[in-house]
C-alpha cells in the first residue's frame, strides 16, 4: 500500500495563486504579496456560482488550554486556563464532475488528545477529576455529531484536520495493528473516506523534533491503511466552493479550510483561538490590544508551538485576506477558529470580544448511494 501523492487522480485541483507569494523574500515583502494573491484567488473563488451546498458545525468536546499559549502570553487573567471547543464541520459540495461530496473537517476522537504527551502530563499533574470533570466536557462522539447533521460515518468522502496535533489517525481510518489496550486491529470509523493532509504534516511522524514532541501522538499513524491517505503539496480545491489552503507556521503542514457560502467566504484553522486573535485591535481581553499595539502586530498567534512564528503570522494575514466580513458585525472577518475559545463567565475577564459559535448554511443531505459516492 502507498499513500496517494497525486491528488489530481481524485479530481482535486491544485491552486496556484499563492505560489509566488509564498516564496517572496525578504519576508517583510510577503504580507503585501499574500494580500495581492488572495485578491486574485477570491476573484474566481468567491462567486455566486461557486458555493458549497451546505455547512453544519456540531460541538464535540471542550478542553482546558493554558492561557499563556492561547494568546502568546499577551492576555492577562487570574485563571491560568481557558477552554477551547472542538467542533466537527460538515461541508457538502459538488465536485468538479457535479457529484455530491461530503467533507468532515476536524472529526476529533477525544481519546486521541489524551495520548499526546502534553495532555498526558497535564492529566497526571492535575488528576483525572480536574482534567475530565472540570477542565473538559464531552458533548458528542463523532458519530453522534454526524447524526445531528443527518449523516453516518459511511456517508463521508473526505476527512481533514488543519494539522495533526493531538490526533490519533488510527481512530478515524483504522489500523492493521492493535493499539494499546485493544486485542485486535482497530476498524475504520470512516470506512469510505480519504484523509487529506499535507505531506509535511504526515512526514512529521517519521521523526518528531523536540519542539513538536509534546503535541503529536507518537504512534498516531502506525498501521493506518495508507491507500486512504492523500498527501497534498500546498493548496487544492476539492470542488465547488471549498479549498484547503496551506497556512504553515503553527505546524509545517498546517492548512485552513476555505468555503464559499451565501453569506460570504469563511476560513477555519487553529492559528488563533478566538476572533480576538485575528482582530486584536478590537479586543477587550486585558493585555491583547496593548500587546498588538506595542509590537505593531495585526494578529496574535496561538502559540503552543512556534515551529515558525513568522510563517504563522503571515498565514493568519492570508486567512483574513480570504475571508468576508461577518454579517452580524462586519468589523470582524469570517475567520472561524477550528477550536474556538469558550464564551464562559468562569474565564472572566478572558472571554471572547466576539464569538462565532458555529456555521450553519443550507441543508445537509444523505448521499443517494448511502456512502457518499455516486456510481
């Protein structure tokens, strides 16, 4: 078995508008080049005849997350933890041959994060009661979340994560080898789906750098059927109104989902944890606005890892340049955190100045064949 390294064989189309901007040097010239490229891409992508069919988000779980990571040390508050909410994003669209396709973006199985060294050590330090009963909440399993969107796991064509921090891919694609505590191979949660991930993200598992070690599940791809893995080399369009745009920095293989809806273009990743991350000049969180003003920065990074902070900064600028103004408050762009900081009073005064809360457009449909692939 081998990974699929030519996405075009699945009907995915490379996006080339950002190639020159990504290579711009010196780095100080890159933000302007990125904005120019984003305008060119939007010129053909953000049109009325190029929209996704439907989008639905469903909460999966919330997790405690250190405040010092969430805003790179800029935010101040008495509680050292905030909570971030992971949401499954179900996106339906027509592929380039007119067939209905379903993408499950961020289908996190909660058992995976518990295996990452950072969270393993946090659980040992705080104990299971604080870790699981106070700092964490489980709302829906992935199958339950899909059910609330009207689908079953076998209806999904593609799965993707913005990056593979705390992900155990074996829980989604299955494994030919037993994992710890299991007597036999793990079956695939998504039996008909292909994983779309950047080659640089997949290759990270071959040799984790000390700066990456705490956040990756070491054996997270061991025994995964690689013929269900599609390795991307940068930006691709999956079909009408949906693209995966390479946004490196948080990790080398980070990418963001970009969707065109009747209410404008949305972009989603974990480069930031709230609207404040991309709009610090509007932030009411103590310290965030002043930090951005002091350092003359347009965005504030989610900083649990800093594989390349300049790349991550520029990637957040790319996301802002792609997104449309939010209709509830046009001061904010539709840059939706894939793990959004909770709007909870117990975090006061570190609460979102503006909260997206989810995306819900159109009507999710069961695929005619029952498995997401028409003959």
